[in-house]
C-alpha cells in the first residue's frame, strides 16, 4: 500500500508510457502476420489457397472463359498464413502491416460471393465429370 | 451551435458485449484501456452501462442465445449511437461461419457501422476503428438535429421500431 | 450444499450478467441476497455455445483443426492447439517422431501464453477489487510478454504456430537472444506482482480467507489447475502427460495449503517464475535449424487422448480417428468446466461486494466452457 | 451580482477540477489521460443525447439532487449558515438515493442503500468539525467565519479529520462503495441517461468545489490556500491509486474510528485552551 502510494506520486513526474498511436506511427515487428497480397502474374488459379483457408476468406471465381478472379475478404480472414504456406508458386505474400477497419460501404457482400463461388465450382466440377465420362465411354 | 459541435465526437463512452467470441478480442479491448494504448486520450471510458453508452463494441459471431440480449442492449443505448464489430468473427463469422448455433456476424441482428478486421484485432486496429466510429458519430449527431416543425413526423416514423416487431423479425429468420 | 433458509420477502435478487463490467464474457449469475449477503446462487454458462466440437466432425479436416480449436478461447489458445495437435499426432501415430525443436517451440508458446494469462487474471482480479492502479501496472507489464509473442509468432493473442506434425515457424538465434533479454524484464515484473499480492494490505485484507476450499473439497469436486494446487492437491498435467520435455527440465509443481482466493493468486504468481525458467531451458536445450515440420501422409486412424495443462488447468482432448480426413468424434473437456461446480458452494455466505473477486480468483473462462 | 458570478463560475471551476482529477489519476497510472476540458465535452454530449425517461419521479430526484447541491454551494460561498450547508449536502445525497429507490433495478437499490451508508459515514465528522469551528469563532455564520485567519493553527486535528473523510466525500477508493463500478456499475446513477444524467454529472463538479471550499476554510488569509487544496486532492488521488475498495461497513467504521476521535481531541484541546 505504502509502496504504491509512493510510486503513484513518483509517476506524476515521470513520462507516461503511452504510445500516441494515431498521431505517432507504429511499426509492427518483422514477421507480423498482416494483410495478404496477391500477385496476378504468378497465380495459376490452382485453388490450393482456397482449400487451405480455414475460415473461407479466399474464393476463386472461375467463369466460363478465361476470366478468373481471386477474391480475399479482409474481414473474414483469420490471418493464420496457411494460404501463403500452401501456395506452390509464391503468388501470395503476407505483409507485415495489419488491415485497417472499414465502414459499411466498403464491405464486400461475402455471402453473395460465397454463393457465386459455390455455383461456379459446381458447374466446373460437372464439366470435369462430363469430360471424364466422355473419355471413359470413348 | 459551434460549441455543441465540440462535444459530439469528443467523449465516446463505450459498452462492450461478448456474443460468443474467443476472448481474444475482449482482452485486447481491455488492453486498449491500459497505459500502453490508453484510449482515455479520446475521452473514451468503459461505462459498461448501455444507458450511458455511445459506442457499442461487439465481439463474437452472435450465438443464438446471445442475439436477444444483443438486441436488448442495442435498443437501450440512446441515440446517436455507433456499432463497431470488433474482430473477424463479429464481422462475418470467421472460423465460426456456418456453424449450427451461430448467426454469421453481428450485422444479421443489428446494423453495424464499422468493421474492425483481425483475429484477434490488435489494439492499434481497435483504435483506428474507434477513430473512424467517432466520425460516424459526429455525422449521426448532425442527422439528429431535425428542424422543429418536422420533429413530429420524424418521431412518428421512428415509433415504428419497437422491440416486439424486431424480435418477431428475428424469430422468423 | 449448505442449507440456508431464504426468506423470499426480504430477499434482493441481484442479477449479474450476461453483460457486466467485471465479466468480459457472457455468463449469468443470479444472487438472492439478504443485506448484501449471498444466500442462493444460480448459474447460466452456455451463452457462448458455438458448436465447435460438431463442426470439427463435419466441416473442417484435421489439418485445419489446430486453427479452429485455437478460437475456442483466445487466452489459452495455444494450449488448445497443442492438445488437439498432440492428440491428432497420436491418432496418426507420428507422435514419437516429432523432433525436439518442435517440442521446445511449442513449450515456449505455451509458457508465454501461461505468463500472459496469469498476468491478465491477476490484474483483472485487482481491478474488480477496485484497485485500478495494480490493473494498469500489471497490464503494462503484460505488454512485454505480448511483444515477445508478437516477435516470435507474429501475433499478439492467437499465435497459430502449431500445426499437425510440427510448428509453422522456427525461432532464429537473433530472436532467441532478444527473448532472453525480454525474459529478464518479465521476471522483474513478476517480482513486482509477487510483492503486490504478498504485501499490499488492502488487497490482502480483501482476498485472505475468501472462498476457502479445503483439500477434501477440492478432491471431491475434482478441481484442476491453480485452483486445485492452491488447496494442496498436487496435480499438473505437464508432468502427468508429458508431450514436451517438462520431466527432463524438472518442472516443479507449486502447491499451497490455504485454499483461499489469495493462495490461488499466489500460486499463479509463483508459477510464472517456473514458466520463465521453462522458457529459458527450452531455448538453451535445442538449437534452430533442425527440421520443424513432419510430412503428414496418413489420416487419423486410432483413438487418442491428450491431456494438456492450460493456464487454467487440465485440458482434455479425445479424438476418434476413422481413417478419413475428418475425425469421427472430437471431445473436449476444458478446465473451467471442472472448476465451476464448486462456485455456488463457496459463494454462499459471502458479501456481494466480494463476489466479483471470488469469481475471478477461480479464473473462469466461459468461452472454453461453452465452446 | 456576486450570486450570479458564483452561479456561473463555480461549475466552470468544478469542471476544471474534475478534469484535473482525471488527468492526474491517469498520470499516476503512467497514462497520458484525457485533456483537462474533457468533463465539458462529456457534459455537452450528454445534453445532446436522445432522452430516455423511466419515470418522472426518478428524473425529478436527479434535478432535486443538483439543485440542493447548488444551494449548498451557494450558501457556503455567500456566507450562509455552516449547518445549513451540511444539511443541504446530506439532503442532496439523500435525494439521489430516493431517486434510485424509485425504480425496480437491483443495482440501483443496492447503490442507494450504500449511498445512505455514505451519508452516515461522512456527515457526522463534518457536523463535529462545524461544532469545532463554532467553538473557536463563536458563530456558525460563514460570513463571520471568513474573517478569522488560519483556522488550521488552532484546529489541526480537525483538519486531519477532514482529510480522512475526503475519500468518502469524493467517492474515491477505498471508499467508493456507492458507485463501485465493477460491482454495481455506478450504483444510484445507473439508470440515468443522456440529458437526465447531466444534472448528476454537474452535481459531482459542484460537490468537488464544495469540498475544496471546506478545505479552504482552514487556510483563510494564508497564501498557501491553493497549494493546500491541491495537495490534499493529490493525496486523495494517491490513496485512491494505492488501495482496494473496502466494503460499506468498513467505510463507516474506518471513517468514524479515524475522524471522530480526531475532531473530539481537537474539541477537547480547544476546550482546555491548549491550542
């Protein structure tokens, strides 16, 4: 009790330990598991990252033609880094900066994208099955 | 008046509710109050009382038992109020998405204004989120200043939001 | 249970929860009090049930399981991850091949987690006693531990470092030396914590003799972890089911005999010293550069259990392997689940203002219990 | 004119004292803390919130609490009767408790009961101090008391008794039982919100000014008056930061055991003519 009393009074004349965060820039440690960045050139759309993702934050939309899309949802990701480790081509890199908060307007409609990805995957699977069936019948 | 404008976004009192998160974000929320980050710089106090709160910080993917409590808390906070979903699981479910006892995220129950990502959200991210929430709080405060001759109409329209109808809506889902 | 007659007419019913400042988690306690003395308690702990056990047998394959079970509880996340991983490894049959370096890294993770958890709960306990300054000081000290974790594993709370067959990242020598420096600072702050919980008059006055659990009672109710050790029960799963190298390092089990709230705090404080020693031993015994991840080819096929000592006590995992990617059954028994039944018994006869410290001294983690 | 000045300036000074309290408290916990004008921001915000009414009586009691606290302060500063000041102060706290009893909230009831114990703990030492002042000055009328210089010289033990009951009066740990944030979340004021919470918030400032004035009585005519007030407040804050909260029974016991004998000793010594 007495010690804390003296410490409290001493603290009055010491510098506070607070980091004035938004005004003072903060640099995360090296190796902090932050945002995931994607390089288009290296990606082959093998879907390994999507399958490795625990929380389903990566969806790959493969439309009928050559148009393919890699979607990552920052507010669904749990930042475990499993997708980065699973990528065989090094197309995914984990930056050391954390994602910033977003407002209502900037948010992706994730359930819509989930549905869409599911539909596209189903179609793609069906096509694959049909092709295999054709090959077998031949 | 300009002097009234000052008070709008300078003293957010927070209410924290855990709707089934892993405690990770909750302890980071407590850590935000401690000397290293000290959000009392922005006048933020952990009031823990919905009637005196301005900002609701909600963690967790909203389990089915929690949602009525969450709605109750939301309705008890006087306007203007801002809802901040802290952490991945309150934004969209995170790893709990599509589990059987979970509503995927806070937005399914009450309107959310700011989404703070991260699992668990860092104190820096939470501070960023609160700063963003303060801007929204200021805007919402302005929207409340309705001219007096329109007040009657507005009040009539807002009377439509009552607890029973919202609960009914929840049950139907 | 002590039978005390409750006069309904002069009773004040005080609900606590599911939202309350002293509770970071949703739990509802209803107290019937007479003149602020608790006469009857009822508990409701299942606000946070999310269905994780079920989802592990339907949604996620076993390689994702360590990440999912880490989200059961953010305070003892790595304890869950390790228990799950070890159980899975035993089920696959590769637990003998796990290299020493992996065990060491896992031990460092677990002990860091224990340190921060003990700091957290002791600080929070001081806060609910109305001693805000200690809360601020202990949590300031806790930031050193979190910084160390941030440096090592890349996150402050959810380390996510454990995977089936190894760990995700190794500790290189440069970081190793930096940790040894940080450990000294941490040890200093543990010394501060010890001084507070032994010397500070008002805090000791409030906690001493509060919620006494005798050794027999502790056996009877099957208490685990620091709560059991404070009553004199010598139990520690790190020794009993050693997945790491605790037996080699000679881990000491700290016990006390008083069994009150203060003893529970002091057990935690003394355990912190032991944890620091374990981290030092683990850092010195192995060197980086070895293989840190085994290739896992098989699926879990046997029944396996793992008992791990989480910061709150014994954590039990049972996994039934079926030879498929998804296990047939996952059963989790968490420490708080064992510690809750005694709470109504010790709370009766206590003044309402002593209830939050008493509750916090058992270190309840409802996210674990609800799952 | 003087009345008007007091009415305008005392809340401003009270707000600044409250802000300084929060700032110093934060610095003692090695934090930066809010800006010193933070209480004014809080008040402005509270006035702009959408009102939520629970019952009329509840709100009436909040205003009664504020008005009586303001009356107590005005009586004090305008040189009224010291006994009246203490009576108004106690009455105002009682109104807060009565407002809290008008609801069905359990926390509110517990808080109100504790508030009553609070009055029980704090008012007797104050009354005895007033009696001691009467002994030395021959009057309860403050305008006459103001003319006496440096009361602290002849009644040092009474001053110590006042310091001992300060944590109780300012609701600081170890005696912050009535608002006990971690137990009953603010106690009697829990159900007030928005503009109805504002009078209670203001009354808190006024109470601080009242306490400061009470300390000031002992140092009248001395240049140290401001220093004395500031030091005693800092001591209270340091005590707040070095103790845990005790129960309400301990509060009554400790305040009485420490403060009452001190005043009694002073009265005895004054009667004997030693001091």
